[in-house]
C-alpha cells in the first residue's frame, strides 16, 4: 500500500511538472536571446557588440552559442519546451547530488522529507525565476555540484570537464579553482585549466580561429569586471549584488533610470571611493571563507559536513561578489540554505532554545527578504529599488556561520 501511494505521488508530481513546463514554454525568455546570439555567431557576426530585444547583450561563451544552435532551428514553442525540460532534469540532479553531500542517514524518513520541502520552499522564488526567464543558472549549478561530486569520488578528469564547461559558459564557477587548490586537488585543477583552454579554442574549428579569437576579445570587453558599468551596476531594475547595493547606498545620483523618487543613499561618495569600498567588502567576504575552511592549506581529508558547508559558502558568494546578477542567480545560495535547514533538524535536540529561536527568526527574515516579490509581487518595484533580496542573501552568512558545527564535531562527520 505504501509503495502504491508513493508511486501515485510521483506520478501526480510528474504530471504537474509537465503541465507547468507546457504552459511556461508559451512565452519568450532569455533562451530567445541565446538563440539570436547563436544565429549571429554562426553567421559570422560579433554577437557581443549587438543589442537584442530591449537592449540586452549576449553574455555567454561562443561554445555555448554553438551548443544551443540546434534549438534555434526548431519552432519556438518546441525549443522552449525542450530547454525547460532540460532545466527540470538539471534541477532534479541538483537535488539528488546536493542531498548526497549531507549525512542523511542521521535523519528519519520524515525528517528527510521535511529537510527537502523546507529547503525547496525557501528557494522556490529562485527556481521559478529560472524557469520563467528560461535561464542557464540551474545548469551551471548542476555542472558545479556534479563536477565536485565526481572529483571527490576519484573521477578527477570527468569532474574537471564539467566544471570547466561551467566556467566556459559563465565565469561564475571560477571561485572553485582556488578552493580545489586549497583542498590539494592539484590534478583536478590542472584538468580544469586544460579543459577550459580546449573549450575556448574548440569553436575555432567551426568558426575559424581568427574569428573565434575576435569573439573571445569582444566577449572579454563585455564581461570585464573592471569596467565602470560593473561597479555602477544599475543598468536594470532587477539587478542585485554587492556592486548594485553599495552603488545605490553610497552614491546619491547613481545613473539608475529605474529608480523611484525615494531616497535610498546614506552618503554620497566619489566613484573612486565606491570602487575602494566595494572591493574591500568583496575581499572581506572572500577572506571570511577561512572561517569555514578551518584547516591549513593543502589538507585533503575532511569530514562530509565540513565539505558541504565550505562549498556552500563559496557558492553563496557568487551572486554577491560578481556584478550584473539578477534574482535567478541567487539560486546559488540554496546549498547554504540547505546546510542551515539540515543543521536545525539534525542538531535540534542538542541546541539551546534561545539559539533555535534566533536561527528561526533570522531565517524567517531572510526568507521574507528573498521571497517578498513571490508573496506580494505587486510591490516588486519597491523591493528592487531598495535591493532587499541582497540583504536577505547577506543574512545567510551569519546564519551559516552560527550553524557550523565545532571543529571536534566536524572531524566525526
């Protein structure tokens, strides 16, 4: 009876997901820009210097443009449906692979279900945003987690290939390279560098090496983090990250054409001072990774709990430290959220009541800040104006730090 009920639940879930994908495939999202960029690159044009739709750029790699090209040849609805179906598969693998990083044997079956449900509810806004915009973020997160799983299970070259592909498509996963070096994964790091270089060169066999080199140069000019546009990161209302938040807080007349007529800056400093403050905050957050690493460099053998928490912190930094981040990029905070939820469920009996209350209260605030546009979407322009989602993500940092078990417990897990 229990098995038949479980099968029924799976079937019902599958039908609901299928219906959602069929409905979502009706509208045009970022896949359309990917396809336009892909067509232009195959036509010999510089897609990185062209504005698409309402002034958007194609930001991704030349290789990704070639990989996505078959979808551009299909009817739009069919291409959208296939892309969303792929994202559904990647999301499924993210859940499975991420779950494998935790000591789920410490939980009962009901606790495992609770762990999954609470984690997904917290990140539902980011998941839905990725499907609604037809973004690539779920795929990137999958490549990172699957790549790390393979590397730590001994399959260095396969894991390195997946991570190199993720970095090739979008630079965000590059944060894992110093981490892997710190954890003495020299072979995997070497393979990542080799595969990344190979993947950058590979399109040259189709486009011609001269054209490919020109495209790489044009792409770098567009994404170069030292560009002024990435420090005054307010080109779109929906941008969220430290660069956007600090620009709106510290510069009075930041060039934000979407700003409401409500003051949000607390001081007014020069652009040069803004860059200094921004980079100082970024470096501080990166340096705080040492709190989670907790070992000398080049120590490879650590506990399971230790590994997932330190990886989660690095992924949490991605949408905060990198510029030009929209709400869908905050899917990268989900491993950290899962760590907090797991800790609350697994260690609840051994925690003081005040600590539990404090974690629940801060988690509730973080959830609201991250999900208000989903819960009360009619005020979205105010949430975006004050960049409240960035505050919600920043709150995850102290929560993750508080939920990090003592060193003596880490060695046992």
